[in-house]
């Protein structure tokens, strides 16, 4: 299929693509850093978070994402050379997902794309965390299907997440594998594994993104924002 308009379903990464997770993570960490009156470069914080998150996801694929974040927080703070945070501070960081903001173009783009496709979430978070995001910054947007790491039992970039996606959309929505287009920012978490299982993908190359980048990105279409993608679809695809 050579045009965006040829597909029936968009599967979405949420945190990094629809929701500005890097801004959310930094804001949540800043609460602890302010307590100690210290600052660190944004890229250092995010690279360190990414390494520790992956380590915990690999070690504990069945752990709920909010609990995983709670476990990452003290490790990250210790790596920065600061005193260990309190259990309350760790839990607050773990529950911060609900406060992470959406990108400015997200909601309008989703509304426009929903006129052309079924929209499906395939996210590394747990169901409660996503529900809070959806009720909050996503303003209750009605996705056609929501698939979380909690339901799947593993975290992206595990290929099982994308195999599960294809099986679920066929059984629950009647959409074949070759009609699915994965839409995401992270090359590491999304594009590389999606293409390994034969899913075409759209790279939303968010300008300030640090986590999930690779030296040689792979994708079938590329847009700077989800809004630009919606513009292209409204114009008849590319």
C-alpha cells in the first residue's frame, strides 16, 4: 500500500507520541530536585531514566507501569548522587503519568484522523494510568481499542506486544494485519519492533525528543507532528 489513505487502522504509541512524556517525567523529577536545590541537564535526566526504565521493564515485564516508575525513581535519584527519596516521593513519581501533558496538536489531530481510521492504543502503561490520562489531558477521547502492557504481559520493544496487537485488532475489530499502520515517536520502542513483525509505520518525529532515538531511523512515512499527518490524510494521503 503506497498511500496513507489505503489503511483502515492506526495503532498509537501514547507516551512520547500523543502525550509529552519527556516533559512530564522532567516535571515529576523536578519536585525531588527542588527539594535538594539542584539542577541537572534535561538530556542527562532523560537518558538516565530511559536506561533505568528499560532495565526494570526487562527484569519485571509483569510489573504495573506505575509500580515500575515507583521503583525507577530511587535508582535514578541515587545515580544522581542524591540522598534516597522517601517512599511517598517514589509513589508520587510513579503516579505522575496522570499529570503528563498532551502535545498541542494531539486532540485536534486525533479527531480528524478518527474520520478516516479506527484508532487503537498500544501502550507500555497499565490500565489505571492510561485511564487517568484519557480522562485528563486526552479529554476522554474515544479510542476504538486500548491495549496496555498490563494486558499483554510484556513491554515494548518486545515483539509480543505487536503480535498481540495484530491478533487483537483482527479478532475484535475485523482488521487484517496489512491494514494496520503503527504511529509513534520512538524508534527503539515502536518502529524497530513493528517493522520486524511486518507492520508499516509513521514516524512522528517530535522535535525535542531524546528517548527512543536511534542512529538510523526506519519508517514508511515521517511527519514532524501528528497534526501534519492529519493534514496529509485530510488532503488524500501521500
